[in-house]
């Protein structure tokens, strides 16, 4: 970083809460901005100025941060912006944002405790939701009478979640995972 040219101090791209912030950004209206060094892991592999953008080798190419790639995929393929914005739950450690009929996004900054909350959603009873973040593995939940559903979100500490997700979950109707977001590389 060139500290002399910064408007304010930078945020460490390896900060484990960064995906939590991006989960909020992706779930709100507007056009999300993704910073280059947040998506691409530059600076720690010694390849900052000598990398080959065509290579997927992390020491020759540009390694992407999986959480951010996942959130981009969810944002694009689950079409968040087509659903009305609602907040069915908020507390000191847990925020749940729903994009009506599209997705329910659980967000926490708690370091070591999974968050679980039963919330009322706009999804019809019987709708089966899965966590497209992968934080809950292959688990699904079924929307109960009145639109109520349990939303489970992993803590921020990366060592407590084998799926590698940090502080967010994205629940949406099953059957939408045929599309794969992967930026193309010219070889």
C-alpha cells in the first residue's frame, strides 16, 4: 500500500470479518463495489507486481478469496435485487435481511458462536431453502406455517467452520445451483 496516497487507513484484506461486510453490501439495494484486493489475494504471495493474470496457480497467478466469489455468485444467480428489502430480525450479534421471495441473508459478527433465529419470511409454507454459502453443508430447511423458518449462520472465526464461510449464510429456494460463477481466464 502507498499510505501517502490513501484517503484513510486501509482495511486488512485478510480480516476475517470482511466477508460479513460484503454480505451486507450484497444484500442492500444499489450496485455493490468490490475492491480488487478484497477479491484477489495479492500482497502475501510475493507476486504483487510479477503475477500472471492468466494463471490460476496462487504463486504465479491471482488467487481469489472464496467467500467473496461465493457472495458474487449468490448476488448474481439468486437475483437479490428483484425482491423487496426486509429485516425480519436484528440484535446485537445477528442481522437477518430478506430479499422477498429471493433469499434470506444471515449476518453475524460474533467470533465463536453460531447464530440461529426463527424468523417470519415472505416464502410460502412448504418452500425448501438451502444455504448457498455452503456454511451449513447440504442442510435444507422447510418454511413452516406463517412463513416461519430457522436461519443458521456461522461465527466469524474461520477455524470453527469447515466450509470456510465467515459470518454469513444465504438461504434461498433449492434448485438454483446449476449456474457457476467463475471469472474467465484467457490462457
